[in-house]
C-alpha cells in the first residue's frame, strides 16, 4: 500500500528583485578612470 503525499508551492508575496547596479557601476567607473588617466598622460598641461 502506498501513502499519497501533498506538496504545496506558493508564489512569494513580494516580487523577486535582483540588483545588478553595483557591478555595472564599478565597471563604468573603472573604464572612466582608465580613460581619464590616458587623457591626463596625453595632455599633461590640462590642469
């Protein structure tokens, strides 16, 4: 004789939020930093 089981799956009340802003911001800042260094090196009298 097999015993039947019941499994309930409920959706969460709040939407699932995945925040990817941190890595995108770090990448943009890193790229701007490298560009700024290159511009300053190419134009030492800019400041």
